[in-house]
C-alpha cells in the first residue's frame, strides 16, 4: 500500500486561545501515534510504515512535535532512534491519550455489532483534534453555539467536525433537532473520553515546560463550601508564592456538577466534604481532616446570648441549609429526627453560598448548621456567633477527590501537597 502524504492542514497543530491571553496548542493525533510507534519500535521508518505515511512526512511530523514540545524527542542512534528525557514525558502522555481513545472506540464497537467495519478501526486512525474538541465543547456547553465559543471557531466548522466524527463512528452521537439537540449516551461517553484526551495532551506541554523550569501550567480546583474560607486559599497562596506564573482556576458549584467536571478532565482536583462512594464513580478520595458542625446565628441572636441551649430551644426557629443530598443536610435531618426538634412553619432557605448565608443570617433570626471554621472571619469580626450547644455525631471527613488513574503534573502534585499542608496548619 502506497504511503499517504499529510496535507498542510493535517501537519499543523491545533491552537486555542487560553483565558489568560496565551495560547494552548494541541498536536496532530497522527503525529502522536507516529511518536508512540517510534518509541516502541526504536525506528522512525518502521513507525512511518505503521501509520502509513512516507519517511519524509514522518521526519516532518516529528519536527513539528519537537517544535511544539520545545526540544528533541527522539535521538538518532545507528539505524534507529531512542527517546530523550523530554520525549519520554511526551510519549507517556501520548500513550495515555491513545489508550483513552482506544477504550472509547471499544465501547462504541460493542454498540455497533452489525457494522461492516468496527468503529474502533476508523476512530483511532481518522479522528482528529478538531473532532474531539467539537464533541468536548458541545458536552461542556450543551449547544453548538456554546461549543463554538469555547473552542473559538465558527459554529458551522464545529457542527461539521461533530457530524464528521459521528459518520466515522457509525453510531449516533446526537439526537433531537434544532435547539433540542443533545448527546446520546454514546456521544456523551465519547465526548468525555475526548475531553480527557485533550487534557492529557495539554499536560504533556506543561510537563516539558516544567522540565525547562517554567511552572506556568494550569491547575483547576473544584471547591465545596467547607474549604473555601481557609484551606484552599492558603494552599493556593503558598503554591503561587513558589510559582507566580502558575495559572490557577478555582471553581465553585454543587458536588455533582463539580464531580462531572472532574471525571471528564476539565477539573484536576475536588476539595471538600467527602461522600465515601468511590467504587462505581471512577474516583479516589483522601481524607485531610475531620470536622464537627455547629449551630450558627447572628451575634445578637437570642440563642447566642444564652449560657446553655438545649435541642428543644431550637424549636420554632427557621433555618438556612445546604441542598438536599449534601452531607451537612443529611446530618441536619438526622439531628432533627433523633432529637425531635420542632421546626418552624416557615420555609427553609437553601444555599451553598457563604456570602448569601451570612447576609440572610445578619438580617433575620434564622439558624444554620455549619463548620465553625467556615465562619472564622465572621466570628472574629463579631458578625456571627455560635449557639452554645454540643452536637455529637456531626463529624464529617473533609478531603481531596481525584480521578482514578490521574497522573498529575509536578505543579498539580505540588498543589495537592500544599492542600495537605494547609489542612494541617488549619487543624
């Protein structure tokens, strides 16, 4: 079979603008496969045969990758090639990315039992970065217009790329029409894999820059209420003191939303109250510390001023609570049930925002159940106070949640270490 030549479009990296004004370039997937083969076979010519391109095209492809990754990836030795230190970093990430793509295509293949040619045979060899970015962008934004904004391309181009990968797979990736279009389960699974592939390739760029002493990579931290006041700010302050050019993004939100972002690779770590259910979710948890909860109100609240308070005294007051399904809400419901607390007839206000919580507490006689450390600044300044009531059985674990199999960059690993240190300082 005659070797194929790469078109000009195929030979160029895919470049996206970063929110901080810089740029983020992705390698061509065929180039990545070529590098993987070259590292495994110890021969660039044999690698070129494996991906069906000419020897000159293979040399050009490796040159493109070396330009992207800032130095030599392969060292010519005799009739073969050896991987350099820089190349080893890129190859490791490339293999992780390709494995993710192969796992995704295997799942698609199982859904495509009647096809003449399995999706896996085509997706691995024909999918491009543009295809993956279109799918991942749609999954994140929920629409082609939103995806176009995320990948900074024209909407028709994004739609065309998404429909192309659907034809390659031979499995419906989208359902519905016009404004009601959405991903099918197969589309959602492939979009998730695509997002993880992109993150692995981003991490390769960040790791070779770390090798050169430039710690300007990205760390995305999801935060739950219990750690937003002290632990995460303390850890980030320490990390950026050592690496001032690091790009740190701190994201707030409900647990399930943050968990979904973690699982698709758009977030690196999730910090807060642990759920303990890791077996079916593909995640790992590390406990940093345990904390108790307290009943909190405005500093001039009648219960704050009392020397002793009983559970019966809580009866009749209205509450501000986190959403149903959160650990704190479950503890509150158990506390009310076990101690037969008579709740007020007024409705419950639900919020995960400390700012909103503080504002409502200051203007009302409502109560809340919260960690005392979360209101450390409000208590220190005399805005809020703790009701003098012991709450046995309210202890909950606070810690770090990561994707199973996650391989952090040095910067991301340092962030995790700073979180551990910040937790020890706070407790």
